[in-house]
C-alpha cells in the first residue's frame, strides 16, 4: 500500500522544521539503498551506521530532499530535532493517518507475547470486533495472513500495515512489542490503548548487556499507553513503575490482591480450567492448551480485553471458545500411545514453563529434545540444559538454529547444565535424527517435548536457511517407521 505522488508539505505535516520548497514525491525511506527519484531520504542513526553519511549519495541518486538532524551543507536538506520522530510522523502521513481509526494493544515480555496477542485477537473477534495482528509468527488482517519478518516491524512497515488494516475495517491492532523495537525506536510515536507486561527472564542480553537494561527497554512501553496490564506474580512486573496518567490493572494466579486472577486452577492434558475472578465476579473458563503458562496467557488476554471495554462475561465466554496456538504447547497427533508436544521454548524460563506444565499431566516418562540458537546469548545455554535435566526423565541434546556457530560447540555449552543432574541423556546434533531417536525410543504414556522450534518452519545453518517444519519431519519419520 504505497501512496504515490503526494506533496512533500502533506508528508511533513506535524513535523517541526524550517520552511522548505514544496515538491511532489513518490515515497520516503530511511534506507539509503532505496533512495532515488522522488523518494525522500530520512537520515537516521542506527546501531552500526549513520544515515547522515549517505545523505549526499541519496541526493545524487535523485532524492528530492534529505531530512537530517544537523546541517550537512546540502542545498536540499530539511533539518529537524529528531529524524526518528520525524520519520514516524511522515510514515503516518504517507499512509493516510490510519491510527485515527485504530486502537492499539501492545504486549511485551520475554515469554507469552505471541500466545497473549493471538488469544486477545480471538477474544475481541468473538465479541464482534475486527482486528489486525502484528507478531512473531505472522501478521494478520482479520483472517488474512501476512508473513512476518520481525517480531515488531520497522516504523515504515508498521504504518503500511496499519493503513491496510484501517482500509479493511479493523477496529483494533494487537501487537507484540519486542525489546529490540523499543530500544531501536521502531514504535516511536505510537500510543496504545492498553499495554501488557507478561514476565521477564534472561534473553536478548547480546543486545541489552544486562537484565536491568533489558527491563528498562521493556518499561518504555508503559509511558506510551492509557492502561498498563501487569503480571504481579513476576518479580520484574512488581518493579514496573507506572506513570500518574496511566491506569494500572494487575493480574496473577498466586496473588489474590490482583485485579484479575485465576482461582481453583485445574491442569489437564487437554487444557486448563479455572475461575476468572475480577470485581467480585467468578466466571468459569477453560482454555485448550495445557500448562500453568496457559492460564497466565488467558489472564493477560482478559486484561487487555477488559482495558478496552469488554465485559467479564463476554471475555470468559470468548476464552472458552479460544483455540490453541501453533507451536505453543501444540499437541502433534501421533495416533500412538505416547504424546508429542511442539513448543517454541527457547529460553530457560520457557523450558521451565513447558516442562513444569507437562510434568503435571505426564503418566509415563517426560522426554525433552532441545538445543540453543547460535549467535545469541551463550550464557543461557547451560541454564536451559539444567532446567531440562532437572524436570525431565530423559534429555536429548541437539541443534536448534546454529546460524554461524559450530553446532557441536553449542551442544558442549549446554551439557554442563544437563550434567548437574543424573538424568539420562544423549547427544544427537542432527535435529532430524534426534527427533527420529525420540520417536523410535518412545514408551507407552510418554510425553515428548520438542523445544525451541515451535511455529518455525525452517532451520538457520551456517550455509543459510533451510526448510524444516517439525510437523512434516514427524510425518516422514512415522512413515519410515510404519
């Protein structure tokens, strides 16, 4: 949805800047490679490059003007205080100011973002509200699926999506808001009707460096919202400080003082049931995904729905009709006397959550297959191994997305954690072969958790990305063993 042939003055509305010569433009960009005839180039400083260094090249390629933060001595320049803020306003103008028709709901946290956003979408749509969704697995406009490149797209792509969503008649946009997006300014200028904090555990320290910095990045979202929905069972959630003009709604399972809580929680292999308690009401709910985290995801979705005006009765009824999420405690139909669960768990807390959940409903052995991603925080590797060994009856250590790293080296960094306990384990670096081993050695009533890939249908190797959908791989393995 690219707006062609607009006047520069229309695009610059709301941007504080000196007078400039108006002209016709076709597009705007912060990527110098896309600069050219009719395309305004906005100079933004990134982590590894500064757009100001490419301003002259953009003009040479035909850009009618560059927007910059300092005088570059160029005849066709517009100097502004913040190019990042200016670019956000310009993108909104370019795509027809779609946020005037949409209410945004944001979800941030280490775990649960994808499930919480998808369940929130299901709840709102069950109650008659058309929604857009922006997230890790996919972007959606109603039922239309649009592939996602990033958890939170850059500001240009965001406003392009917002424009398409507004045109399609969406009322709400539910979006995952990553710490990367908050740190790198991808959500600059956005305002949320509601924002939810799910939890915080060790992840993304390759970018943030420390947990404090990671938390500070997440906390930025709560200066951009009308209502903050916070999990107060989480220690970091309890530390979150909300501004005076932001309404606070808390949720939890362990804390009866929460505004929204789950009581009489019952865990089963086919899901979780509980009483949804808020404002003196107790409403029965059952959701179709097993595990304690499933109750938290339902509570976060309920909080978001309450914050935008739905009634508790509507929400409870809609939750009972919600469906499972691909790659999140997803049950693979084996047709055998054992169960396979596909889950995206790729952090220590994620592994702990899925294994603790399945431990409660496993009658045989609990078997886990896991690896760790390459070119990512190496400190969590032994922690994930320890959690797997402590909670499972058998551990298969394998490869995840090794990227540019040696898969064998990653495995060797997982093993010290696994070896902290006497749990039997085996190392099979090739993930397909590891999965085949798990199926071949399954015993009656076993639950096998394939951790780390979840919704992903690929594997990233040093040689590049290959197609790897665990559902397809499992189907092939069962055919081979038939």
